[in-house]
């Protein structure tokens, strides 16, 4: 009986919910919120590369898309640090081609 109880506690403590020996997620969710400059022709040309860029990264927690009026968009993704998140945003074709008017990159805590 004592062995059964001991085995139960060992298995119980090794589960992720109890902080056992599982790997801890050290990433933070970031929200990248941006508005476009008024350059419709260039934006139209760069949009496919922008979408391909973000999809190709296969980022954990990725969700993104344009606002309904196409004035900008919002992207959620996980990164290990603000610097890492900033580097990811810097590779966006919209950023490279200077098509972003205003943008914010913020850590986000969802409840």
C-alpha cells in the first residue's frame, strides 16, 4: 500500500499542471498593431509577400489579419523577448518597404 501511494505522488508531481519535470514556456505573447501609409498601389504589391512572410515563420500563438477597412492590421505571436519580437517585425515586407505609418509592439496578457 505504501508503494502505491508513493508511486501515485511521483506520477502526480510529474504532471505539467503541478510543475513537474515538464519544460516551462518562457515565451511572451506580443501584439503588433499597425496602420498603413496611404500608398495603395505599393501596398497591393507588397501584401502577398507580407502574408507569406508571417505564415512562413510558423510562430507559436500566431493570429493575424487586416482590419475590415484595410487601414492596417493586427498580429499576435509569441517570442522569447521584446528584442526578438522587434526583429521579427523588422523583417515584415510592409516595414522593409516603408508602408507602415504608425505601429505598436506590446506584450499582451489575455485573460
